[in-house]
C-alpha cells in the first residue's frame, strides 16, 4: 500500500546531494516509490543502479531466464558464479550493496504467467519493461493502463536504442519564472553611469501544474508507419536509422511472431526482403538503410549504449515519480553512430 514517506536523518545525509538537486518533496516521493523492472538485461542493470542510488523505496526484478556467459559481457551486476542461476536473483546482492536502504525483491516467474492483478497500483507505481517483444509489451501496457500504473519500455540493439513512454493521463509540476508585480514600497533603483534611473526587477519562481495525455503502446505502434507517410522527402533523409530499424524489427515480429535474431542468416535474409517491400510502399530511398549495412551489423546489446539509454530511462522514471519537470512525450530514440538522441511524438 502506498504511504507518505518521512525522511530520516540517515536518509537526509545519504541523499543530501540529490535533495539539493530536486528538493525534499521529490525525494520523499522517491522514498515511497515501488518500481518493477521486467527482463534484467544490460540496460536494466544500468536503470536499476541509477534508481537504487537515487533512493527509491523498493525495486522488484522479474526474469525467468538463466544467466549465460553472454550476460556477463553486458550486465555488470553479474559475475562468473552467476552462470546457470536466475538473472533476477543473481543481481540482488550487487544492488543491495549499492544501497542497503532500498528493498530489492526478485521474482523468478515469467511475466507472461502473472495475473493482471500483479501489475496493479497496489504493488507498483511504475513498470519498466526492457524487451523487443512487441506483443508482450502491448499486453503489459494495456494492463498497466487499466490498473493506473505508469509504463515505460525500451531496448538496445547494437549502437541503437529506444524508449517508449505511456503515463496515461499525467499531471506534473514545472517551475516557471515570473516577474513580480510592481509595488512602490518594494521598488529599488540604481544609477547607471549615464545618471539614468533604472528599475531593478525582482524575479521569483512559481509552480505551474500541467497535464499530458499519452498514447497506449497499441496506438503508438499502429501509427508508427503513418508518421513516416507524413514526412517530406527532406525530413525522411534526416530521419535517424534507429527509427527505420525499429520499423523493420516491428514488421519482422508481426510476420514471424518472435523478435529478430541478427545472428541467424535466415532472419537476415527475411529482414532484407521485408525492407525492400516496406521501403517501396512508403517511398523510402534504399540508401537510407542499405542492404550491406543490415547484413554486416550484429544488433546485440552494447554496453556504452546501455549506459546512455539506462541513464535516460532512469531520469524519466525519477521525473514521473516526483512529478517534477516535463516528461518525454512519447518516444526517445538514440543513434550511437552519430551520438544523437531525439524525442519524437507519435
């Protein structure tokens, strides 16, 4: 059950730096927040680390997969002794050592086996899913929307990554500068070298409440191609490769009912055929994402991109929980080739 968190002396000392950054009220909200992370891959490790150090109340990790040698290359929370053990369980001790004040919970079940009531606001304030399974993301997003739980999803593939945000109907606070009204008793005057009199204005900050309405993942993915159709030829040329890659991975998933595997030659050939048909239908120039480029890339997780996207997602989670500052609406993509991240609203 959600509760109002008071800050103890120990917590005030531990979180002094971030309290100075985002304030006591924001830290109180963080200290009572309950976050669920689905699939504990490399980018999930980065997000978990940032949230635990930030001082949330509890972090639940859910993953039914076992640790492999490949996981050790991308997840710094694991070590050699973790191989063969559950991924979520293997990350608990490292996270707990980062901040003993945060409650770390592991769940070895598959999210697909969970009852919809598991993803309710009685258990969590926000669900973050790291996956390229569009069907499962859509299912969990629908449950979160109906249960009043905030939802984020994301994934890293090679030098590229994305984040999707659905906060449903979301209210937040921003600080807006405002010039104080003229008051004769409060006016202060200074003399400039030319002896002209100038009024010294007093500026103060006021809090302004705003509201955003977010699209569901289903609406987002259904309108993904329409976004391209409305772009001019010049804007298409400037469009990030990340956007086009997600378009192809989405089409591959819809056709094969599973994520694309860049190490599978048949999958690569299938993706190239899909690309030809999609680019022709949408009138996208072939050279924007060449066959040679797709054939030579391995779209596995890449640690530097995990760190960047993990930082972005953790920042959005903190903004969502604290309800302070404007959140991303509704799609963030990152292209490591040009080291550029951009927000696109679809």
